[in-house]
C-alpha cells in the first residue's frame, strides 16, 4: 500500500504559494505519506522542478499530473509528462489522456470549475470525492457520482498554501513506482482515506 496526495499545486500554478522545495522537505519528513502528484494548472513546470529537488532523497515519489482548464471545466490527467496544446475542450483533453495513456481524474466535480454531470460523457478512471476546499454537500454529490459511475473515489488536498498540505490522502494498492501507481488508479485500486495532519 502507498499513501499519497493526488492533487497539490505549486507556485507554477500561479494561484499557489507552495514552493517545490517545501513539498520535498515536508514529504521527506512526513511519517505517513510516500508521494504526491503535482497537478498544476495547465503546466508541468512545477512537477519537473519538484522531481529535480526530490532526487537528493532515495524514496520520495513525485508523480506527474496536470489540471487542465477546459472550456467546460477542470479535468486532471495523471501520469503524463507532456504538456497538451491549449486551449482544450473536455473531449480533446480526454483524447489527449488516451493518447498518452494518462489516468483521468475528475477533480471537485460539483465545486466551481467542476464538470459535474458531464462526467457521464467521458471515460474517467477516478473521481475526487474528498476535497477539503469543497463543501460537505459538494463532496457528497461527488461520492454519489463515483458510485453511480462505478469508479473509485480518491482524495486530494488541492493544496494552494502550506496549511492545506497533508490533510487528506489516497491509499493505492501498488508498489511505490510511478508506472504501478498510475496503472493501479487506471484499474480502480485506490481508496480514499482521511489522514490527520502531522507536525513536521
């Protein structure tokens, strides 16, 4: 089992204050988390910077991801190291994920910039059912959507500042290697859990 945060933003998103070095330092010090997916808005720059900084530590797992702002709402693609051509529609983002063998996650479907019931129109691999920045009702609707679609529900802090980090997590049935993590998500082997924030 691997405990990870599948939704975190760095300063490269433009609306986050979290620097890649902070993620690396706190992840290294954390007693529970083994990895994070860097999912900046429309860019992979934060992922590559975080990955570079993490090389000084042996066991940290930094997973590639990107949260794409489509014309219909946000969609997250995990496991891709290639930036798509923007702007995109929901359909073209889905096609990009298929071409690059990325795992499609629907972030905060019923919060602002979520795609909501448009999820029924695409082949997603997981739905974010626990997002601390969403309301209880929005998370409940996301849980119901995941159940109806028969998809695993995952958690992501959607952290944009340091105080939001390490508050929720996803447990993955996989060995801690990039390809196994992403493939496990694609196969539905993910489980949302709540993790208490630890003192670092």
